[in-house]
């Protein structure tokens, strides 16, 4: 599996993992606004229910958001592996902190106040959204090798 394929695989696995959160927290729904003009034209609305769409079906702006988190997680993982450090709970927290820190500038305009906190101050529920990316990166990395 190539580096680019791994990012897509992590993004896809992450999106699948978000389904569990959506089912518990939002009654199986997660409607978000998209700016993807082609998606809006095709569906007749700028509202996309992320909980009812596969990764490849997402509007491009939401695919890019998953892809960005996946890339950060995979890049962080590859640096840690190169240093010979384990992919354990400490790694998950370390990577999640970075994922959150890099999420903020991309999403500051839509983030609620409780999202704008440093990772260490987030609720466990909010931290889990970052941890999902780190765990997905571990899973994909351990099952595949870069070509």
C-alpha cells in the first residue's frame, strides 16, 4: 500500500468509526453544511448527513477534512515509528493532541467554544474524536506496509 493509499484508508476507517459516535450522540444523524457546489447541485441541498454517507460519498469539503486528519495521524505515526517508539496509548494521546492542534486553524470559523480548548482541556467525548484518527492510523499501518 502506498503512502497516499494509506491516508485514504485511514480517512475511510476514521469515517466509519465516527458512525458509532453519531449513533450514540445524534440519534444516528450528523447533518452538516457543505460548500461542494457539485454535491449541492446533485443533491439539491447544501445539507449532508455525514452519518448516512460512506467516505467516498461525502461532499469534497468533508472528505478533505477526514483526509487532513488522517494525513496528520499517519505522518505523526511514521515519525514515531522512525524513532523506534511504540504505538501505544501514549502515542494515541500524543498524536491526538497534534491532530486537534492542527484541526483548530482549519475549523476555527465553525468550532464551538468547547472545541477551541487545548487538547488536554477537552472533554473525554471531544478527545475521542481526535483519538479515532490516531487509532485508525495504527490499525492501517499495522495491517499494511508502504510500498
